[in-house]
C-alpha cells in the first residue's frame, strides 16, 4: 500500500503502541537493574529485600505489556494475499465448504491438521 494513502487511525495506533512498548521496556529494564542490584549489591542497599520482592513481581507484568503491545507488521505473504489462497485450499481439502463438507462414515477416525482433514479407516 502506498504511504500517501495509509489510514491515519492505523498510523496513530502504531505510534501509541510504540510509545506503550517503549515505556514498558524502560520500566522493565529499570526494574531488572534494581532486582540485580538488590541481589548482588551490599545488604545496606536493600536490608529487608523489598526491592527484590516487589521488583520481581512488577517485572513480569511490565514485560508482558511490552511484549503484547509491540506493533506488528504483516509478512510479505500476508500482504500479497497468499494467506487467503491457503484458506481457500484448506476449504477444498475439507470438502469444499466452510462447514466441513462430507462427513466420514461411522467407525472412521478423523485427524484434524491446520487446514486439512485426514480420514483414516
């Protein structure tokens, strides 16, 4: 898609996701440094271990938020429409209809894969 015809809401969403990712990454790095310093540093820095405990607990959600909010770009195959072609081929392998097509007879076992159904007797 041409850069001049991009949806402004999509661009704004990517910018917001990038800002959230950056903030979460900075928080995660600071918390990780505090936890490592608390663990390896002298006892006078963290005599009761609260930095180690709460830093470890807060490190998990900030890392998850940072990982989830990463802006994703479509792969070359998705951008070219190849995923739609694979989806159509998968429907053909299941009998040509989205519902699954022909049902196997009684006594047969159906193994489902990502897009194809394999019927074994």
